[in-house]
C-alpha cells in the first residue's frame, strides 16, 4: 500500500457542498483529504445559466465558507475583491449573486484547491483492514488507481427526475429543465411549448420565453399545485433553517417527519416573489389594448401521460384536474419538465452495503452528525438527508454549517465554531421537570 494514497478523508463528487468542505479543509493541515468527480470541469446547472437569474439565498449563506469562517480566503467577497468586482457588487445593492457569477466563483475556488480532481470516476468502494478502498478511473487516460481512506463523504448530488411514464426515447422534444438552454433554439422552432411544474426553474423558463409569444409562439404553464406559490422568506420562517429546528425535526418519528415535509413545499420549492411579480406585470403590459395573449396558465392539473399527437400538434398530454377529478387533454409541440431532482444511490455503494445503516423503507438512516455507517463516524453524506434532517437539506445556506459539523467530527475537536442556537423561537416542548415534593417522595 502506498502511504501517499492513504487519506483521512475521500470525498466523492464535487458539487457546491463537497467543494465547500474541500475549501474549509484546505487550511486544516491535520486532515489529509482528496475529492474526486467524474466530470471534466465544475459546471453548476449550465442548462439554466440565464443571464439575469440569481440564487435564492443571500450571498453570505450561499457562498462556500462564510457562515463557517467569515475570514476565509475562499469567501465570495474575497472572490469579488480579487476579480475587481467588489465595488460594482456594492453599488448594485443586492444580496443575491447571479447564478452565472456563482459558477465562476466556484471555479475560482477550485483553481486553488489541489485536493479537487476532476475526470476521476469512482468505480468501486470496498472496506478492508479498517480502511475504505476507493478504486478511481481517470476518464481521460483510462488508468485505474486505488486510494485508501479512514472516512468517506458522499457528495454525488441529485439527478434530474423524469416521471416513469415519460419515454424520452420516442419523445424527442420532451426535455428536463436542466437541458433548457442547449435546447432553446429548437424549442422556438416548434412554435408551442408546455412547461410542467411550478418551481423556480419553471418560472425562469416561462419568464425567459414570454417575449417570444409576441411573435406567435404559444407558451403554456401547467402545474399540479393549487397555485403558483412563492417561496416563503419571512424572517421568523427563516429561523427554521437553524440547528435547533434540525434537532427538532430529526427527533420526530419517521412517519411524523414525512407528514411535516409534505406541508413545507413553500419553504424550499417555491418561486421568489420578485419573479412572480415580474411575470404578472409582463402579462399585464402585454395585454394592454385587449391584445390576445398566446399564453395559458393552469393549476391543479396532474400530468398522467404524454403520447404522440394528431394533426398539427406533436404531443397529446393527458391530465387530471385534481380538485374536480376531471380528465382533459392538452396539445403541444414541445414539453419542458420542471419535475425537480432526486437522489439516486451510486452503484459503488454496493461494495460497502454491510457498513450502511438502513431504515425500514431502505433509505439511509442518517445520524444527526450526517453519517450513515454503523459506527456513526465514517461515512458522511451531503444532500441525502431530507427524510431525516428536513427541508434545509438542499439549502446552500446550510452547507457551511453541515461541513463544520463534519470537519469537527473528523478532527475530533472544534475546528470551526458551530452555533447550537440561533432562533428566537422554540420548536418543541422541553421535558417537564417533576415538582420538588415528588422528587423528595421518590428519593425516600
């Protein structure tokens, strides 16, 4: 075994969360870590890199390190300073960074982290002699190398979700939002598009295409939700993105957690207020003078199937109006599925399945410290714990907090200060104290 290939930690996948972990570990000389990603470069949601799209969390929470270490070299503000954009950002007077600039920021961080290695695909993982054996293939040379680590951090991320009834092999103009920009020119040639879903990505695409409807393009937006709802962002609600709320949620029974999550879509799946208002204002302006809009918005409509259409329309979409329980058919020439993302366990997990805790429904049993292994100290996960830690799981704003917890666990001491309580409100009932008289009686 080559001692140079034995690490305290191997990270698999380099998305924003594992990248933040790599950045925070960079000055921690006591932890030797390496991170692998099968992609050739970091490119965050390129299909939705619209010029004016912003992240939905203010920059202090969105950047990779600030909420763990405001003095870090890898902060967003230092990136702006080093790239001569700090004053323009200040004058802009917005806490929300552009999505494309966030992508540039992440690439700037990666350039300074030798621990991050792209074009390296993890093909298998095993456990032997108290070490994890990670077989990694260089996707450019084909060379296979085995690395060893005491711990793993799984950050392979989520993948675009497409309903099982959608056979894309025979539906060439049905795409996911993640593929939008590369397909935009082709979409416009189809003359009519239907967007399915009502989250931020759906709203951004609808807004981007609205001007095309002046030229006869038909644009329809249909969702199962009962309304096109905004993401709630009031200050007391934001206190739910706190360590103590994660504690509260984590300690609920699994069935109770599922019920709570089912009511929390507006907390992490809605559209930002500014965009909703801009969409309405644009529709209003376009309708002045009685102009007919080539636009249709429809709620409470669940998509059941997509089949080949008839006549001038390429596709027939079968829906059910969920409140009226009435079926209807909608015709269109192209479809964008804003159906979100889901976590799919990577195949290499099978090599260490005996070391992973499972819940009765086979989901990983994620411990409060973000581990899933039988010892609660070896295999950490990023953005896998929605069912155990709640709606803040995919929130970029909680990434630095989670990474601080992970680093402190690995180091065995406090490297980064972790806030235990930040909210003014309380989320549960504290254990009741017995009256003094009762305690005396029980004692004697």
